[in-house]
């Protein structure tokens, strides 16, 4: 009898132990696939919101939020719901590119204390990103300035690059070479074409090299001075070419 009672108590203890184990189930977050976009907006002072974004119905995780970053993963905002995300005015962020992510995470994740998504730690899962372009945007040119001597020997530029190539936005693109008063001397369509320009042939003076991203309403084909450009466009900074 005592043996049977002992076995009964043992079985009851195992049953409660089993129940306790079920209460401590470890959740492994999975943000799944984020659908929608990409989006392309014109920065013109008019509100630009995203629509049609949807999360994965099989996503798992105790906590959830959307995360908006730039291309360097700097966190620009964390709209907690889809409704909040659709209320974000991307026009107000100016020119450039944003990325929208969906995050599922547990309480040990440091979302509240980091400013860059690349620094997230803990138990979490980030979805794929959706690209939001805000343009036109010509980005920032690096390289130069160049100093040439006018002596009959060809002088070409080299080493020109973009600070962040993925930030470039706009349906059309060209390079623009002007004098220091903005008069357009040429519009090489590609960087390779720019590097093929012989600046020695232009004589003594100063040239400026620009990069232009623009929409179809821009009058680049009909103006002779870059200061007279109208429409939807963005000119980069300029690189100086001194011809001495």
C-alpha cells in the first residue's frame, strides 16, 4: 500500500513538473517576409505616405514594431503599428533613401537604447527591407579639385566618385560641365564620358563638374546656363577644374 501511495505521489509530481516546463517555452522570433513597395516619391512639400505594406501572418515574437532606417541603418523611427507606419510623411525627411523593416523581438532586445539597427542585440528577428526613395537626389561627389596646365597636352580627370551611390534617385541622369558662371559647356552622359573630356582644349579658366538627377519636366535640353534650370531636379556639389 505504501509503495502504491509513493508511486502515486511521484506521478503527480512529474505531472506538475511537466506543466511547469510548458510555461517556460522559449520563443524564437521570426519576422517573416515584409511585402509591399518599393516606393518612389518626389520631395516637393506635399505629404508622401506608403500604402499596401503587409507583414507575414506567420511572424512570431512577443513584441513587434516597424523600424525605419537610412542606408547606413541609422534608426529614424519605430512606428509601433502598420497604421502608424502609414501615417509617416516621408516628404519631410528630405532627399535620400529610407528602408522600412519589421521587427519581432523578446524583452532582452536593446531596441530602446540603440540608434543603429546594426547594433541590435538580444533575441530578435528583422524582416527584409522595403526601399523608399525620396528624390530626385544627386548624392555628393568626391574627388578633385584638379589643377592642369594648358600646354597642348591632354588633361583628363579621374577618381571622381559618389559618397553614397545607393542614395541617387531620379528617372534621368547626366553630368554637367559649366564655367564658374554656370554656363553649360557640356553634358557628358556617363562618368566614363566625363573622364574622356580633354580639359586642356578649353583653354585657361575654371570648369565645374556637376552630377544631375532629374525628372522629365526639367529643361536641361533647352537652357545654356545651369542657373536657369527649372522642373524637378537635383544638382550635386561641384568639383573644380583649374586650367592654368
